[in-house]
C-alpha cells in the first residue's frame, strides 16, 4: 500500500461507496441507456479497409500444410513458434492484415503503447534475444517485435497476408480440413488453429443519424493519417484548423486524447463512463538491470505478475506497478496483523481505497471542478480495464479541449454537422470512434467464416445452448481443430501469458500426433461435459462481480449473462489452469481425447 492509499484508508466509508457504485451502475443499465452496435460490414465497410498495406494481386494457393494458423497476432505467432520448436515443418499463417502483429498491426493511433510492462508483455524475449527499449513500449516497437518473431521462426515463407478465410470444412474421409479464402485459395491442413483474438473486429455504436454526418470519420484501429497528418509519434499538423470529436474514453482514447488535444484546433471528448486513470511512470530500460538478468528471467517475471491476481500472495511481486497495487496493499494489511482468513474482505477494502486514491489524483490534476467530477470513476478497479497515463488528465486543462459527459446516457444523435448531447449540438469536422471491438457476440459471428466439423455440424449449432470445450481448446465434432481464447481457459490481464500456455499445449499435442501417426484427435463427449461443468461450477464468483459492475464489454454492456457461465475463464485462476495442462502433459495419456476414434485410457479431463 502506497502513502496515498494509506492516507485514504482512514477516510473511506465502504457502505456509502457501495451505494454510490450502485447508483452509477444503475444510471447506465441497458433499460435506461440502450447499447447497440452496427454491423460495419454493411454500411460502414470502408472503415474496415486496411489503410496500411496495398493489396497486391497473387495467384491462388492450392496445397497442403501440416498446420494452418488463422490469425497473425501474438496468439498465432506463439503457436507457430512453439510448433516450429516441436519440429513441425509446414506451418502457414493466414492473416487479414498486410503483416503479422494482430492488434498491433491495426492499432497505430497516435500515442498507442502497451499498458502492461513490456518485459512481461512481449512474447519470446529470451528466445529472440531482444530487450524492449522502455518499460511501456510504443506500438511501433511491438509491431516490429512481432515481425522479429516471424523472422526468427521462419514463419513468413508460407504465410498469406491481406487474406480472409471464408470457409473451414472438415473432410472426414481424408482426415483433413479444407480451407478457402477470399483470394481464391483452396488448401488443406492436417490441423487448424484459430487465433482470431478478441480485438479483431471494430464496432460502431448504433447512434441515431450516424450515417448522416457529412464530415470525415474513422475508427481508431484504422487511423487515417492522410487526414490528420503526422504519425503515431509525430504531430498531426493537418488538424490545426479542425474541430474533432472522439467518442469513447476507454484504453484507446486514454492514449490518443493527449496528442489530439495538442494538435487539434478544438477537441470534444464524448464520455459515457469514465475510466480509472492512474500514473504510468514510464522509463527507459536500465542496461545494468538487463545485463544482470539470468536465464529464465522472463518466465519467472511473467508468472510473478500473473500471481498477483490470484491467491498466491506468497509469490513475490517482481513487477511492482499499478496493476499489482491491490496485491501489495493486501500484503501490507497482513503485515499489520490482519488475519489471512479475511483476505477477500481485505481485497475489497484495498480496492475501495485504491479507487478513492485515483479520484483524489484527478482533483489534484484537473483544474475545472465540474470536469474533474465527471472524470471520476465510481466502480471497482477491475470492472473496466484500468488505464495508466501521465498526460490524459492534464489534457483537460487545455482551453481547446472539452469533456462532454453524457451522464451515462450516451450520445442522443448524430447530425450532418455534428453530435447532440442533452439537446446541444457540437459541430465538428471529424468524428473519431474509439468505440472498441466486438467481444460479446458469438465466435462464429466474430470469426466471419463458415466453420463446419464432422457430419457438417456448424459451431453455431454446436454452441446453441452455450459454449462447451475441453480446456477451452478442443470442441467435440471439430477434430484436429484448436481454439485459442480466454473462454473456458486461463485468463490473465497479461494476455500473452495465457496465449503462451495454450500454444505450448497445442504444440505438444500436434507433435505427438505427427510422431505417432495419429490422424484424428478430438475431445470425448464425457470429457467435454466434465470440463464445461467445472467451468460453470467455478463461475459464480466472477459472474456476481461482473453483475455488480458498471456496464462495459466485460459484462456484456450490462446486458443479460444467461450463457455467461459457460463462457467464463477457468475459475481456479490462471496458475491453476497452467498446472492442469502441465499435469495432463506429464501423464502422457491424452486423457479426455479420442485418438483415431478410440477413447483414451480414462476418457475424461
């Protein structure tokens, strides 16, 4: 617990705060502030175009590979890298963007940077021999590291970029997946890994009149530097005479609002719900610290970071940042004599204290009192993704920057000239949508391609009653296919950690199948049911937490969570999930999987 939290601890009234949180949540519930989003592929498809790479014509590809990986972000890169280490030869990445990088290929907005420490966020640092230049790296460095991984593991040779998969169909007679794309490709793969990620499909709010705006508009994941000028790190000189609106105050807006405020003639920031914004305190990498690191340092640091969000407070906090502040605060309470048995209550207490400190920080930075009040978050720290930035709050002290707080109701409508809130029209030249990505719809819709397994079963029909998997990766009826996501799997705020865990597991299974000439592998019906039941059994605590949160993408925008239990991450925590997979591999029996149609020894997970 830092000094700010210690001082705050003496002043908070927990019951009063609970009531304020409830009031703020209820103001934003869907029946009072409807939240709907547009299908951008219909009327706003131009906002989905790739502004970074020109698509060059090529001949259709017709061949067969060992493993086809859909998605060239961190999940795809790590999976392909681990497969390469396991001796798999013919690995193909298929990526809609013009290069690898995933979210870091698309998100090149001004100020874009990692908000988790680079030393734990960057994958495969020791394997590639790279050390990030600073503690919280800029987007360009992360994109270049993605390319470094692809080069290091020879992943470019068979990769197909600017290519969208249109169908993935299982051919039972050949025990192969038949894959087609929008470029006329018709290829076969023994195994398919789907790593499309949660941040691959931009979304726009269904605001009345959105199609009538006569000015310029774009989504932050397709930043239009032709319009703004500049770059992610250089001034946007073409905005000097422009009135700009940005819709959204989440993690993306927190980073691009400061450069927009610096460069635009006038900036309006439209807010439904404020984010928690704490100090980032970035710094260059200390060369002496880096030189003193010993082999295995990154994995130890990654595991230490993830442990801070579990009950494993016996694992030292090597990172010591804003993300891990609550764990440190609970440790200090233990040191002051508070009993370990009260850990859940102490965590809640530390959360209230931390959020009070964050609100006090706003008062100390933002000069206009009404603006400061509107920027204060009234919810638990992890109800929404915490943000860390040193320039966001001071930006609201600029004369050319105006916060338009919608009181949780959102924008009333968009007109030909601008945006209307509470009856007032704000005329602008450009609207920038920092409105995030579609993470709530079902996988089949987000993926955007036809996926059919054995006997022609579709994933949508398979999951009509809710998601069912083994370890989040295997789905019965879809042999030789692997999913990488957080649903029914491990979850960490450091996404690449769990991507690494899953990619190692998949590589182990694929390598074993290839060495033992196993043609077909899929989850048994019993194992899939046992695992899904376990996910549901352990989901209650997280669902209760999410239902008490202010609406956001974590809790389906405050909507119904009917099927949420079946889509939750493993409730025992990420380290426990990792141990389950390690024990499973150590046993060597492929428990819960059917190999060439035959049940393994135990047949359960």
